[in-house]
C-alpha cells in the first residue's frame, strides 16, 4: 500500500490498516473462513452482565434459531430491548463476534439486547436471514414479560450486513403491522446492491470489505434475483421507494467505506420522508474500523455517538402505541 493511499486514512487508524490483511471471499474459501470464525474463543461474560443462549422455533416452525441475550445482572423492571444483527456480508459471522459492543450498550444504557444467529447465504439466500430476524423480533414481543423487555421500547440494529438486515427488518415490521420498533441503529449498513456495479469507488483502503467482496455478498444473498432491475420487497432496503412511517434512525459510516455514498443517500431519503435520522460521518475511516482497537479516540467517539442516539431515541423517547 503506497504512502499516498494510506495518507487518506485517519492518523489513528493507519497502523491498524497496515496490519489488516486483505480478505477475499469466494465459494471456494467460505467454508474455511467460517471454520476459523467458529474456532474463535468466546470471552467469559463480565460479572455485571448476564449472557444467555436460547434456541427458538422460527415463525413457521421450519428451523431453529439461536438467540444470544445480553442483560444487566441486576435487571428487574421492564427495560428497552434492542434486536441486534451481526455483520458479515450476509455470508459469515456469529453473535459472539460482537460481544464487546453489545456488552458496552447494555452496561451503559441498562437495556437488553437480543442478538440473532440468523441463517447465512448462499445456502440460505433471502428471505431466510431476514425472516429469522423477524421471528426474533416477534419472539421478543411475545416473551417480553418473562424477560423484562419493554414492549413499547423495541429497537433494531446491527453492523454492516446486520445493519442492512436491521433496516430491512424495520421496513418489514412496518408493512406487517404486528410489532412497532421505535428506533434503528445502522452501523455502516449494507443497504444497496447497486453499489457493486459502480466503477468509481476506490476500495484500496477497505481491506475487510472490497467491491469484489460486496458483489459476492449480494450475489449470495439475492441468489437468482441478483442483478435484476427490480429486487423482491425487503431484500434491498435502499430500493424501497417510500420510506415514510419508518422509525427514527442513526447511521454511521466512514468516508473510505465502500458503503459511504449509499448510507448517506439513505439517511437523506429518511429525512426527506420526515424521519429523524442522525448521520455520523467519520473522516478517514474504512469499513469495520471500530473493531481493531476500542481505546482509540476515533472509535470511542463513534461508540459514544451510538450510545447517545440509543439513549435519546430508544431509552428516553416516549413510547408509541402498539
């Protein structure tokens, strides 16, 4: 990587970028990457946070879904709950990969988090993963009394593909009218398959998620629908024409992220539709920049922006009917 290229990266992130190997996903190596992820050790839960894994049936009873639930140990009264989707381009990942951010949210806000181990593409293309997330959302509503969830303060959120699933989940919930999330936290979300056809995006400072990876992720997720003029409803959040009625939102993305433009456009469209949407643009940040070193001020500021938005819109906002 040339000095000219790396000079575009925020100074606090340059060392992390230099140490980051470029990862190229394909059908040939996906099994190996998933194996390596499965072998990652799971840290012990801190003393002040309860972490439980439970297994539920999905809505039609066709499969089991694992949920990873994070709550304060001293959890007593009904608290807001955030349905969380991990990242991984729709093709890799597991809830444990994002333990640290979930623990931080729970610790600082006193909320509960339900992280969904949704099915992955290409074996399970759309709508499998999204329907798993919707099943988790409905489960949280149905079991709110048992687990101490405030049914009037349900949010959805996630990183990367998980952010894309969260945006799609908010749309699906609005259309089905069975449960009403009041907030969506979208961390550098993967929202628009049309980005893969752009030739003007410089991904040289995005080792974790390049344009080539982006294409593979969307091809895997959309399956036979990839590349078509129209995508199925709820498959690609950015393709929805009417964004009115969706919950308040926070969107955060770095200027060097391949998703930067699509995320900014989605935020602007939400605002045009009358939705409160806070947009956090991080100069010189690449995709997944916040996972390398949580002690960096740039990462702490990014996390603080998320926590402030959660406190404002999920914890502090007056509940809506339903």
